[in-house]
C-alpha cells in the first residue's frame, strides 16, 4: 500500500503548478552560472575567477540550497495539510493501511520532490557551462568528463 500512496502523491506533485514554479525558480541557477561563464557578454563576468571552479560551484550550490530550505516547509507541509484541508484524513484511516505506511509514504514523496529540486539546481549549474555562448577561458573541463575518467581509473 506504501507504493500506491507514494505514486499518488508524486502524481499530485507533478500535476501541481507549484512544483513547476519551484523548478522555475531554480532555473535562476542556470542563468546565474551562464552569466558567470560569460554567456551574456563580458559585463556579466564578475572577475577573473573560473565560473565552474570548485569554490564557485560550491558558492552557487550553497546559495540555491539555502533557497531550497525556504521552500522545504511549503512542500512538506502541503503534502500533509491537503488531506486535512479537504477533510479526507478521517476517511483515509478506514482503508486497509497503517498510519505508519500512510505517513511514511507522504514523507517519502515530499522528500523525493525536494531531492528532485536539489538535483535540478545542480543540473542547471552544469548545463549552463555547456552553452555555446559560454567563454571557454572562464571554464574548467566538464565534470562528467572527470567522472568518466575516474571510473576508468577505478
């Protein structure tokens, strides 16, 4: 029964406009990394620091993960509150699943949505370095290239 509830919650989030608004906010990660990589011209570059250096990527990720902490209560809270708002919580306990399975599936689905948003941040940072407009002098070699090399050496 956990899987059915989990799937239902994910379906709810993927049809809810708020998920796409949250994902759209994190497209700003894409735009900010693209700006740091010089995609918007020389005026968008803040200095001689490489755009995808480890320190720069860490600072971008830290900033956007702080934004994610602001959105976290909205996602987790909305998952539970919607059942109470529509008075469905009393009916749900008449079905053959335990309260633990119900709450765990709610938490797991909301946590999955938060993880997905966190991955979108990193994906946006990486995709911005792949833009053809990005200045190659401001970029280090791509991270997936390093992952492939590390896998070969391993």
